[in-house]
């Protein structure tokens, strides 16, 4: 079962870490960072329609510890998020590493 294991506001943005189930009872982490109404309108427009690819070359989203896989409304129709997961990372990514990647992004935005 997927579950959020961390959530906090950092530099005015919500950052969340979710534990994702994987085959054979292993799990990986996914990190999410909130977009704000004050962010570029293009970001908001592309996130609202789930255009993940748009964000792959935009700093700081291009520096996440994992692969971008999510753009959109995460838990309601008011909060847009960009998300990455750690499935394709060569090593096991810890919760702290995931959080630090999100904090770094929040600080950069």
C-alpha cells in the first residue's frame, strides 16, 4: 500500500515523500514539490494537464534525485505538484536523501 511518510512546508512550498510499493515486497520513494500560484503561468498550465515532459529540462526539476513521473493535482483540485520517483536510480535512495533533494529544489524556486 502506498503511503505518505513525510510532509512539510519548506520555503513556502509543501514537500511530500511517498513510499511506493514495488514488485516482490520492495518499495521505492517518490518525492513531490508544490507549485505555487506565483510560479510561471506556463508551469501551472503544463502541470494542470499532466505534461511531465515539459519539466524535464527546467531547473531545478532536472536535478531531482530520481526520474520525473508526475505533474498534476496530487490530493485535491487546488494544489499542483511535480513529482519524481527513485525506481530507476542505481542505488537505494533513503528518505533523508529524497527530502534533501526536495528541500534543494524548494530553495531554488
